[in-house]
C-alpha cells in the first residue's frame, strides 16, 4: 500500500507534527504545495494548520483526488485552541465541511492536535487580522467567549507552544 503524509503549515507547528509522524511511521511527508500526483497513494494522511476558520491547503489537496473510493483518508487539524473542547472541535469540523466534499468528509478519520503561535513570526496580514480579532474578542461579553476565543485572548502577542507528540498516538494506531 502506498502512503503519504501531506501537510499545510504556515509557521511550522504543523510541519513539526508531520515530520515527527514521518519519522515514527517511515512514511514520506511533503508540503501540500509540492505534491504532484496524489492519486497514486492508497493512504493519505493530511495535517493542516487552522487559519481563519479553514485548514491550510486541505481543499486544494483533496480537489486533486479523482477516485477516493478505495483510499484511506486521515485528516488532522493543528490549532491554538484546546482540541478537548467539544465546542472548539465542532467549529473546526463545521469549517472542514465547507472545504471538503461530503463524500471525503464522511470517509475521513478526523483528529485534532494542538499547535502554537509566535506573534513575532506572523506576517503583516496575519498580525493585523489577529489584532482585529483580539480587539473584537476582548469586547465580547464573558458568556459569549468560547474556549477558542479565550485561548486567543490569553496568548495574544506571545509565543506559546502546545505541540505534544504523544497526541499522535491515535493517528499512528489508525495508520
């Protein structure tokens, strides 16, 4: 069975997970920007960073699949907020449903991993977006602040790293 790990990473935490998963499983890891022929793989493991309600590179990657019926698909998101929070994962999965066909979404095994952020490395557009989100979030009434919003407020303008390679265990078992 031919296997591939594909990742979409803007600032590096998703790439860290993909490289660790590759090291453990001996499956090649490649950026979604570099994948040429996704159709030759029977097992596709996609790790994507969460940005502005979407999973980086996921839609572009899975649109390249012409026949997904016989493929094993595993998708893991990597974001700042706690993946143990049900409301957070529900929001992530609703965003995923907008990026994937129903068939691929239903076929995929889905996991959520916690990443990190280093505001000093954000590009100008992302810094501006995070500043606007932070100001909006700070103004929300306390009862309207989700775990995701609280995590963003708590970590604003800091460097935080929640990467935990042990959280890859369930994905490794699935593989």
